[in-house]
């Protein structure tokens, strides 16, 4: 039986193929970038919701403050007829502050510690040699991280962890580009480095953090797609990333971990295909007011940034982290925001 992941990928491919088939009708609108000119884009937005109640409020409602900040930017330049450089940066961060009844005095509402609702740092730089052939050579780097890692059970935060660096070279094809539409796909060899900072000991023992690094290498396929839909009222931006690693620096260690956890196949999980499919639907209500729907689907059978840690006796000391890194099913994320957006460029 066809898996859900396979069906998802096939549905996307069908949509992309149908769009590619219609690209012939777009030729008259094809947009050629002016040589030597920078094409910048920068827009950001802040979404805020708030509610609060006095201690004598007749009801069990509890206050909440939720805010999300998003920034999307791009910078592209056609240096020569054969050299194109494109950069994209996405930032997002948000917190939810919740009011709850005090454990010591049930009649008093207190504000709990804020919880993170969204956190993203995503920067990609793509250098493409536009030779006007069926495919163009390219080289790309990508950085993925988050502002704040709050996963420590003792409440100690770590900034910019985990951090993942991608480097890839291969061939790309831009099927078409117009004022409102774009379809670019590329495939190449890729290497990935994962760096994670964490606290190995409880605060009573030590507050010193440690950084571990892992590496893997494989093949990457990335497809970027942008089009206006629903009578040009909604901009759909889609990015599909498929990565198949063939080597992992901790694979030998993972065999011992699999034996310890009773999962003989665990050593193969870091080499499973990773899939990340991002979709952003933006509807402009007013020049300064947008509705933004963000949908992400991830399939990552094992989070390669989680590296097994052993003590001097050879015992696995981060078993809970390793078990949490195993995700045999796909992950889904959806956020809907209505708020002020300012387009700077």
C-alpha cells in the first residue's frame, strides 16, 4: 500500500507538472532580470492577541498574550548573462503568555512563564550559472536554526541551537519566471553539518554547556514554486526539500544504541530520506493588512542533530533525547495569522 508520504510527494509532483505544462502560455510574460541590478524584497509583520481578567472575575477564563513576529526577505542580482545570485532569509519568533490560577491561592490569577510558539532562522544563498541550456550548474549554502532552545528540563536556555549548515552543488532548471510566478528545481550532492549545544548535567552538578557536532552527506533535491491563485488574490509560495543521506558520522555508534534500546533498525534511521514541504498562503486584505497561512509537513525518521552520549562506563546517558529523536511518522505544523504587515521594499 502506498504510504502517506509517497502520496503527498506524488500530489505535489502532479501539481508542479501541471503548472509546468502551462508554462508555455507564460512565455509572453517571461521576466528577464536586468544585468547588474539588485532586486531586493523585505516585508515583516507582527500578530498580537491579548486577554486578561481580574482576580474577582466571575468565570474560569484565563488571560493570554500571544505574539508572533515574521520577516521574509530576498535579494537577487544577475551579475552577468551567465551568473545569477539569489538570497532568501526567513525569520520567525513568537511567545504565548498564559494566566492561570495560583497553586497556593486558587482565587488569584498569576502569569505563567512564557512558552515559545514559533521559532525559525532560515537563510539560503544560491549561485546559479545561467548558461541558457536545459540545466544550469549551481552551488548553494543554507543555514537552519532557531533563536532559543528551551528543551532543557531545568529551564536553562541555549541560543541558536541546534544549527544546521547545508552545502550543495549540482544542476538546476528554471522552468519559468514571470512577475507573479516562478518554478525552479535543482538536484545535487550535499553535505550537512549539525551542531547542538546542551547541558549534560543537572544544575546541582554543573551549569556548563557542551557542543557536539555530526556530519552526513548525500543527495538533495529542492523545488521552489510561487504562483498567484484564486483569481490572483492569494500568493502561494511552496518549497519542497528532499534529502537522502548515504553516510552519517555516528552510524557505528547508532548500532550500539539500537542494541541498547532494543531496536535493531535504529542504525538505519539516520540514513532515511528526509522530506520538508513548506507552503505559505498570503492574502492581502489591505496594503498593510495580510492573512497568512503557513503549513509545513516534515518527515525525518531520525533527527541527526541528536547525537548519543555515553558515560565512562559505556552507558547511554541521553536515552530520552535519542528516543525523542525517532519520529517514524510525519510531522505537521500549521499557523494562521492576521495582522499588520509592512512591505519595506
